[in-house]
C-alpha cells in the first residue's frame, strides 16, 4: 500500500525544476522564480488540474503507484497535494494562461475579419466578414427558432383529466379502443 514516507517528499523530483512546454506565455524569469518551490511531479499535477482533470485523476497520472491504492487513500493524498499553497498558486497561474490564450484567439479572429473587410476584392466577402463580426459582438437580433411544425405534428397532445370524464364517456372511449 503506502509507505510512511510520502511520494510527495521522496525521489529526486524534489530537486528538479520542471521544464515547461512552449504553450505558456510566461517569461522564463517568472517561471524560474515561481517554479523553485514545485517538484516535477507537483508541476505535472498542477497542469493536469488546470487542464480539467479532477484531483484523483491528476494524482493517478503523476504517481503511477497510486493506481493500486484504495480510493479513499488516493482521494486523501490528491486532496492534500491540491491544498499545497505552492501547487494552488501554480494551478491559478496555469488557468489564467489558458484563459489568456483563449481570449487572444478570439482577438485574432476579430482582427482577421477586420482585415478581410478592408482588403477583400469581392463585396460579398466583405459583407460576410461584417456579418460575422456583428454576430461575434452581439449586434444582431436574437435568432428565433420555431419548434412547432405547420401541420401540428410536433405540438404537444392535450392531456385529458380522466377524473372529470363521465362514466358513460369513459365507456365510449374504452369501447372505441377495444374495437381497434
């Protein structure tokens, strides 16, 4: 099962500063300043959480020995690691970078559409780019979708309150259904 010495404290990971992938926009100086506190495994755990994994999934991914642990032990260890203040700070930094990159892509698409408006040869291309920009900025009226059909086939059937139907009417309905 688990040793007295935790996976968080053992291995040579404690001395390693993590190599970061190229998808982050943080300067190398800022990374080195913040990363001195995290081990390689802690960084991988923080990345997995920032990318959307839950704590247990992230822990299992980073600490392969934990796959054979009891679920409660795994959840407790993952929770403890996620509570670590340095790991929490790193998760927040990574999530902020993800949000910044997503916002930058939106800005890039807006700039591309503006360039099309200014440089397109055909008016139809300019009009389409302007329409898309208007949609992106919410300038258009909301699109109304009619969920009914012209023949009424998609309309809900009326509900009959059988408690208000007379016994003779009930007998007629029952007889009609039996005849079918």
